[in-house]
C-alpha cells in the first residue's frame, strides 16, 4: 500500500498543476482565440435593408409646343380694363403678389353658357398667381386646368373659384368637359377648350 501512494500522489500533483496552468493560460490569452468585431461589418444575408425615400424635386407641368414656336416678345399680357378681342380673357383685378415683388395676382371671370366658355385664351406672366371666378350660367358646367391639378364643377347659377400659380412658362390647356356644343373658337376642335399662355421672364 505504501508503495502505491507515492506514484498516486505524484500523479495527483501533476493533474493539479496541469489544470492550473491551463486555467491561467486561457484566462489571460483567450483574446487570441476571438475574432474582433469590425464596425463596418456587413449585415448577414438574411437581413433586408430598406432604402430610405429620397425627396423628389417638384415636377413642373408639361406644356404644349406650338408650331411654329411662339415669339414671346410679341405676346402681350393684358392689364385690367383692356378691351378683349377674339375670346381673350381680361383680368378684373391685378394686384402685387407681395410687397416689392414683380409677380402679380391676376383674377379673371369666365362664364359657361350655351355649351361654351366666354373666353378661350388666358395670358399671364410666369410665377403669377392666377384666380378664375367660374360661373355656370344656364346649366351645370365644369372647368379644369389639368396641368396645374385644379378643377371645379359648378351647378347652374353657381360661381366657383379656381386658383393656382403659373410656375413654369409655356402653353397649357383648360377644359370644360360638360360643354355640349363647340364654342366659336376651339383648340384642336375640342368643345369648351382653351389655352393658357404663361409668358417667360424676358
């Protein structure tokens, strides 16, 4: 029995020393077995990244390209009180859009009667604010400026207001879809249709 104890004791001491050596080794040097986390690591494949919406620039309305091109220097923007001719709308009021500003607030009156519009041409300067007092005289009518996203429908005897800013120069259309007969002057042969000329700054 005495001959067996010394080898067992030596084996026991060796196991303890090995255990302690392993413990201290891994506790002090375990960083050598770990991989550093990169701040720029890409997300794992199963993560879906959603792109943030980007603010789109404001879309300007399209315009008609007349043939031949208009000579804008010869286009006159009518003032209040001028005599209208050929279906041209004359503003009933013209005011400054702001103190010291060259932009104007131009207000027009257009009447629908007998299936036609009282005016089929409006001329303003670019960046003018446009107001339309639209009256349906003898039936229900509507008026729309599709390129500027405004429209109104008026019952017989009713007056509705349309307003928008002419933010882009060019030639645009306005339309009365409920007009049942061609007006004396039409654009492209379509009943109750007119043109809006937005004169650029020269």
